[in-house]
C-alpha cells in the first residue's frame, strides 16, 4: 500500500537519471560574458602599454538614446574616464575611405571616427584618424568578438592621444546604417570600475551550498524519514529484509566505479555532438528536457513539502487510468508545475526569467541528488577524479585541439541566439557592466553527491559534530564553490568546475 500511496512520479524518472546526469555534466561550465580585463599574451612597447578595458559606448540617434554597446579599448591610445559624467559627447562620422588606411576626405574635426577592421594595422588607422582631427576611433570588428588591438612589431613608438575602441560587428553595422541615412549620431565613451565585492556571487554561492545542504538533509528535515541503516559504513550493507523493494520504492540510481568512467566518456561524446551540431533546434531540445526535468523536480519537492505540512492531504488518494492509485495532492500540483515551466520557457529572455530558471534548476538538482547515489568512497573517488580530468581537458586543453574551448562554446550556445539553461544564474545588481554570475549544474551536483554520501555514511558523525569524518567534506565543498566564484575570474572566461 505504501507504494500505491506514494506521490505520483513521471514514468521515465528512474530510466532518465543516468541520461540526466550526463546532460548536466556536459553542460557544467557556465560561460560568462566578457567580464574581466585580460592582459595576457599581448606585448607592451613604449606608447603601447595600456591595459585592456571594457568600454561602454553610449549612443544617441537624432537625440534619442539607443542601446549601450560594449567595446574593448586598445593597447595604445588615451585612457578613458571612469565616470559617465566625466566623458564628453562627440558626433560620430564615417571615415572615408571606410578602412581609414589612407588620407581621409571626410571632416573628422572634434568627432569620433567610425571605421572598419582590415587592410592596415590598427595603429595606422588611429594615426590616420588622429591626423584628420578625430578625438576618438571606433573600429568595427568583422565578427561579434572583442578582438585585442595591439601594436605591430614595426611600431616602436606610438603617439596616439585619443581613445581607440573596438565594437562588435552588429553594433557597428547599426551605427553605420544610421549615418548612411543621414541621421545625427552622438557617442560617449567611458570605462566604469567594477565593485570590489561581487554581492551577486555571494548570493549564487548561498544558492549552490543551500541546494547541496537541502538535498543531503531532505529526508530528515522535510520527509522525516529514518536514516538508511544500510549506509552506516563505507560500503553499503544490505539488511536481511532489504531485497529489491528499497530501490524500487526509493527510485534510487546507484553509480558504480565502471559506470562512473563510462559516464564521463559518454558525457564527452555528448559534449562533442553539441559542439559540432549546435543549432537553435538542438538548444530547444535541451530547453524542453530542462522543462520536463524541472516539472518533475518541482512536483516532487512541492508534494513532499505540502504532505509534510498538511498531513491530511498527504493521505488522500485517487484512482487514475494507467497510473492506478496516486495522491490527490500530487494530481493537483502537476498542472501548476507544468504552467510554471511553460511560462518560464515563453519568457526565458525577460529580465526576470532567471528567477524561474533558478527555481526549476534547484528543484531538479534536489531530485537528482535524491535519485542518484554513491555506494562507497571508491566510486566517489573514481567519479570525482574523472570529472576533474573531464573539466580540465574540455576547458583548458581542448583549445589546443579544436582551436577554442569546447566547454565554453557549448555553454555559450554559439551562433544559436539561445543559451543552455542547465545552470543557476543571478544578475550582477551592483555591477555597472551588468551581466550574470552563473554556475553550471554539474558544479553543484557532483560535490553534492559526495556530501550526501558522507551524510548517509556517517549520519552521527556529520558536520554538527567537531570530530565527524564528514566535517572536512562539509567545509571543502563550500570552500571549493567559493574559490570557483571569486578566484577563477583571474582565468578569464575559462572556469573549470
């Protein structure tokens, strides 16, 4: 009767557990925007020793303010003001010729020149624009990346006294279109400082650690289930009355050592498939899978919580075709979860969509950590070691083979207009550059598996006791997530889990 009265689960849950873990690991890296200054790999010479800085390019078309463009300053040229009020507005003028490589016929006096990349060195473009009277130069890149403008080997001494900034191709084409149609375009260039402490990263860290803690203590703090006595040692012991009913009732998917290695290989193959065949429809498939997993996760969490609070509701059942006897509470919650996930998918590009994505993601991860378990420390070591090698290879070593970081390219959803939703994110509320702080599900689930295993294995030697064996794990996992959030910015966009 206990099996018949348990909360209704979607039929594919157990069969999808392994596939879900593969998907979450394959999408474990969170690609960030161009958030941090990156000075590596660019030589310095006299007059060419500036630090690369992100630049805000505010623009007005016929007096109406347009969307702010983010550019990247050159290694040479004048420094930009840090405050918007210190920056001057200047009219933008198209360079003629547009490549700005020869004597100009357009009047650039006290204007900011707009030129395209190519045909000559960046320093030559800057010197030509400056000789024409320009007070700044915007170079339009030939793609959406922000290329580092450095000096050539022949430039021994550079005397450029105006700011030089590269902007993405789409933004440059838009500004050029306005100017071609005779519009008046004004621009303002400045480079604000980032806050010393990223409070959004603190909230993200709290969400990640809180998810792991909730998943590890879920059965005791919410469901009030007894600690499984079979997990009271390093290796699980089957009791005399266990049999197969336990795994069926609990819907547990145990990871073996061999399965851990196969799992990492499968995740690598899946990552390569995403890298080579990434398209908008492929990302849509991932969005649909995320919604299905989020619906199941939210359903499980809400049924468990409400059945705990309203005990009478947790006892009423109803007969449904093909499903048999299920909880009435469960039937009522499923439509709510489906509507929630559908609304998130519809409004996923809205400024508030991160809230729904995080709620669905946290519920999904709690459910996954309830279904997937490590049976012993040997499997835990094998899985986490393999995941470590997986991350290092696909983030740092893959550019040597594939000419770019496979993990970052997949997580960013290159050229699709969509981003993979398998991550927690939160806006940088106090950062003038905006953007999001993000962490992939794999960065949370794999440490979570170890913490959950430690708590099940040593339920009475947990973090609450100073001599507990699990205490180092409870300190190391939040510490590693802290290091990931605050120290990996030095690595630029490449951040292994």
